[in-house]
């Protein structure tokens, strides 16, 4: 029954995430056009810059919500309401302190805004109104909305997604209308702040409805804080892990600028914007996996945990392979259609970007390490950064952009494909890593074979790329998707146990759903 609940919640999370992903994707395309035309590129750039500045302040949070999520898995599995109330109270106490730190840092940063925006065309009254609107919206999450972490740990992230994205869509529609008819910066910012407050009220109303027994108290959290030393320990460890990814993400464009040119940074960003959208789609499809894995591990059945691990490896390889192959067929014609053929980089760059994306999306060990609460390998993100930066400097100087991307691929292979699985098997599964070494290559070889076979089929069809249209892009995408998906899932089903188990699970789930309706 517990397993069925996990599957149901995971699929519900994925379905809700996908629905809102496509809704917001389409809306963001139109809203950006209206905002640029009605408010101007300078104002859009101003808001983006202010939000990026505040994003650095939010580094103070890195790791806390994940650590709390892990601590919640066991009491949620045991339905221990008193324990959950204690943990959320401790979380509220920690988040309040983080909120005060961000508020203080935000006030200090605000002093330097005249220096940061010394050449701006806007008056500083508008800049400060925008800055503090975004700051207040951010602080609401720390002082009021902190309880939403419980929804994520309980595999109910679809609740957060539904209400947050619904409010966001309504907010964007109102902003679009008022920006078009009034062109007022202040009204746009006021709506941004107002809807942040409205979302807070709606979210907390829903949390009270879902968990009527939840009574978190900041004072209680302060008293119980020392009784949960694991929260601080895990937070420190997770901070290093997440900071490692953040730093690497920020360094990449700087290296491209240093060893190639600012122009290539812009060209490269066109590719990364597309890949980032696909990565978000991938994460939305597997949105509830972390909580599901944590819940499964709390159950304590090691054989079932390892079986699910290989199921998720199969799913990740299938989805990541499908997305990478479709992008391989679509990215260059799409860029030519979107902004012009002159923005297409060397074909090798596309291949390397997709390999890097594929490796990122198929790193299946992290959800299980997080589920076990094993974050003690704090040297691994540091080593990954050192490997990346060292090789990127050498290869970037010698080979330019392809060398920099290759550095990311190599660092991910060493840490994501070799170290993380070894660490999971040793510390989590408590068995030899030989089973991983023996089983894992089959998934990679099936995907490589599917890519080669599918590419041969596509070339045989000889799809014409000249004078490409939206309809033509959809045709290419659908054909590529169907051909690769059929070949890849067939190979994975024949040669891997993980895909066989997953297909069997899905068949049972669909059969049970049909039985419920009949």
C-alpha cells in the first residue's frame, strides 16, 4: 500500500509539474514580448539584475530545507505528528534567523545600489522600490512560508506547484494587461509584491487544511533546537555540496569570456537557454523522486531500495537519452529559425553540450544519498570544482569553448559516474560496488546503440531543414521522439532488469486505475 502511494504521488507530482511547465513556458514567451515593448529592455534588465543580486543573498539558505526534508522522512512514514510538529518548529526557528541575516545583508547591499547603478536612466526612488519589493517577497518565504517544506517531504509538492503557478499565471496576466495599457513601472512592481503576499495566505490556508494537526511554534523550535544536532550537521554538509554546483555554474560564462570572447558567450547562451528549459522539464517529470526515495528508505527494505534504484537509472537514461537525441535533431534548425543561421556554433559544441547535459540528468545516485542522509563526502564537490577549473583553464586556452565544455564532462564522469555510485553502495546499500560496475554499462550501451540506430533512421528519412517552420520543427521533433523512444525502450527492456521492473510497475498501476474506474 505504501509503495502504491509513492507511485501515485510521484506520478501526480510529475503530471502537475508538466501541465504548469507548458502553461508558464507559453505565457512567459508572450509576457516577455509585452514587457519589453511596454516597459522597455532597460526596466526588464533592471529587474533581472536586482533579482540576481538578491539570489546571492539567498545562498545563506543552501542546504537547510533539504536537511529538514531528510529529517522529516522517518516521522512522516511513522505518522508521528508530535515529532513532525517539533521538526517544523525547529525549521521555523532556523529559517527566521536566516531571514534576519538576509534582511541585514539586504539592507547593507541597498546602501551600495547608487554605486551599482551609477549609469542608470531610472531614478533611485524606482530602483529602491523595486529592490525592496523583491526583498520583501523573498523574506516572506523565510518568515511565513517555511512550512511548505513539509509538503515536499510528504510527496505533496504538487500542492505547492498548483497554487504557486496558478498565482504566478494570474499575476503575469494582470501585469501584461496593465503594462500594455499603462506602461507604469510602479504598478508592475506593486503587483509583483501584492501577489507574493496573496500566495503566502493561500499556501498557508492549504497547509492548515491538509495538516490540521500541524502546530509549529518558533519559541518551541528555539527550545528544541539543540535536540536536533543532525539538522545543523547536514546543513553544513549540504551547503558545501550545493555551493559547489552554484560556483561551477557561475564560473562557466566567465571562463568562456576569458578564453574565447564576449560574442561567443552570447552565442553559447542561446544553446544553454534551450538546454536549461529541457533540464527543467526533466526535473518536473521526476519532481517527486527525492521525497519518494526518502520515504522508501525510511521503510528499510534494502532489496526493494536497490531494485528501485535501478528502475530510476533506467528511467533517467531513457528520458535523458530521448531529450538529448531530440535536441541533437532540433537545436541547430531551431536557432536558425529563431535568431538566424549566423548564430549556429560549430557542430562539435552542440554534441559536447548534449553529452554534458546527458551526464547531468543521469546522475541517479544523489537522490539516494540524500534519502539516506549521507552528505559527508564534502570533498567531492570541491574536487569536482578543482578538476573542472583546472582542465577548463588548460583546455580552454588550447581549444576554446569545446575545451571548457569538455572539462565539465570529465569532472562529472569522475564524480557523478564513478565516485557517487561507489559512495552510495559503500555507505548506503552496504554492499560491494562490483554489482554497479557489472550492471551499469548495459544502460549506457543501450542508449548509445539507440542513438546510433535512430540517427541512421532519421538520415534515411532525409528530412529537409531548409526554410524551416514551426510546423516543420514539430514534425522533426515528433519523428525523432517516436523513433528514439521505441528503439531505446526496446533495448533497455531486453537488456536491463531496471526497465523490465519499471514497465511491470507501470502496467500494474494502469491496471489498478482501470479497475478503480470500472
